[in-house]
C-alpha cells in the first residue's frame, strides 16, 4: 500500500485537478479569514494540494503543531501563520516528491511571513515512534485526508495519543464510508489512491478511536463526496463516501456516554474570528454570552484544554442526573409496569 500511495501522489498526480472525486476542497469552501493566509503560499505548493477538508482549529497562537501526511506543505504553511513566530509546525510525509516541493519553498515562506517556524520530516505516520519526535510535546496534531491511506490506522492513533500533551487534540479531516468497504474496492490501486479504498466505515472508526484512548470522538462537519469518473463510480457500487472532520481530545477519564451533572458554560466571545459563537462540534454551536448546558465530557473538553480562559464554567461533578438529554442514548429499562413478568428474578 505504501508503494501505491507513493506512486499515486508522487508521480501520477501532478495537480489537484487530476483527482477523480470531489474529495479535494476548493477555495469556495475556505472561510473568508483564512483566504489571505492561503494567498501567501507558493503557487506550486497550492497546486499539489490533495486535502479533503480544512484542518485549522482555533487558538493556535504560540502552539506546537504536527501535520501528519503534510504532502507539499500547504496546511503546514497555513498553520505556520496561525501559530506565529512563537510556535512551530512540523510536517511528516513519506512521499519524497511531495516533501521536495515543501522543502523547496521554505525560504520563500520564511521571507513572506517574516519568520521561519516549520520543519519537515520524512517518515510513515503509522511509525511515529521511529521519528525524532518527543512524546507529549504537541499541543495539536492535524491531518488532511491521509489516515485513510495508512495500512495500520490503530498505529496512527496510538502514535497520536503518545505525542499529544494532556488536554491536546487531534483535529483531522478524512474520508469515511457508510458501510465496510469490500476487498475489491480496498485493493483497487486507483480507488485507494483516491482515498476511497482505505476509507473506514464510520462506526468502525469510532470503535478504533475509543480503543486507542479517545473515548468521545466529536464530529465537527461533513459532506458527501461525488465520484466524477463513471468507471470508478461503477466499481464502488452502492458505497457512499463522506469527507468528515473529527476532533479527538487527549483527556483521561472521559466517559463513554454523555452524562448530565447539571453543568453549563458561557462563552466569552474572546476567540479571534469567533466573536459571535464557537462551534466545538456539529452538535455544540455555543453562542456568545448565553448559558449553554453541557454534559460532563463537553465541560471537560472546554475546562481542561486551551479553551478554558474563554469560558465561564457553571457547576461541578458533585451531583449526577443520569444521561444528558438529546445525545442519542437512553435508559435500557422499560417504564411500563402494566404487564410485569410474574416470574422470579434470577
């Protein structure tokens, strides 16, 4: 699989227009505030961009960020402007051709930004422990449409867990399927290179994340992918694919369900570019100044991370009210007492 990916991204694809699906985000999907940052990135780096989403979470100033599968470096150079001169962005990629493009334009970007705060490392994202990267040294790890290309996704998330600081997060976009991908699709070189063959069934991804210590994965946004090539469309059959962005927080002791402790938060509106509301995930769009009830996990995701100074916190964990309403779970017990079983309890 490594050879397939290196050949596809190192030799067969020369421009984002060569892709046969709508996985690659176009400029119309980029937030207005981010467009000036992208405009400062070298055209060759831009042309070799194959990402399926946006991996620029808020509050990166001064942080240390790792980009897994950085390719030609577009996201690295965008993030470099967000972390500023006091921060650092490290890009990891296995494809020599892509890294050569990223490395070739380091001086160009240092001059454009007024500082040099990036470096690139050749390596495999499922072998992060073999690279010169200190455990627990990154505030945020990002990845843009790359985890699906790895033959060992458990190893990728295990490495992410090892490299993140407590309270850090893995914020990444990738491609997912609405069911398990059959072997004929999984082993097709073009479909694999197009990020479809290696896509996980979304429910299997949730299990994988929980297995590697990320107890409560949060979906930030998603969109369906269109396959524009008729031949590839015939090969995938009834499968449907989606580009989705998740955030996984490294917080010990998160619960497996949304539990209600009577807590709430108030967003201060103090995060740059997010004055009116902060979107934590698809189900938590928190308006400025409004008391917003949250479950215990969400309370901790805000209270024990870089977001804490931007919120007022109400409540604690001293009293439990059961499951948090509206979070997709319910008590397994019946409340109907009209037809109770007469048999004894065993």
